[in-house]
C-alpha cells in the first residue's frame, strides 16, 4: 500500500499551485511528510478562498480542488500510518468559513 500511496502523492503534487509544486516534491523526496501536509493544507485554504470570490487570483483560478482534496486525504492517511503529523485541527473550520 505505501508504494502505491507514495506514487499517488507524487502524481497529485502537480495539482498544487505552481509555486508550491517544487517544494512539494522536495518534501516528498526528503520524506518530510509533516511539512508536505502543512503545504497542502495551506494551498487548499488559499485556493478555496480565492475561488470563492468573484475575482479569483490568477494563480489559484484553475486549480483542481478535488485533486487537492485527494492529495490531502492521501497524505493524511499516510501520515496516520507513520504516526507523524496531524491533520490541521482548524482546517475543517476554515473550509466551513470559506463555503459560507
């Protein structure tokens, strides 16, 4: 399972905002899953906030939120298996705020 999960994560990293892709691959290569988890959580909040406006920022406008959700789920479940990192406690609160 872990090899498949890592392959999925590697492919899904390319769905991050352009400025975060290289950093995401670096964290994965270094096996720094806590930093990768934080990067993805942050990107999701920024993308959702931007896309919820009438005039989304250019760098977030065409980001696939569903792919980022999948990336977050893959990283969170892999981190749980490793016993490292924790999903962002207030992430759900941020999403609820964004969707209002």
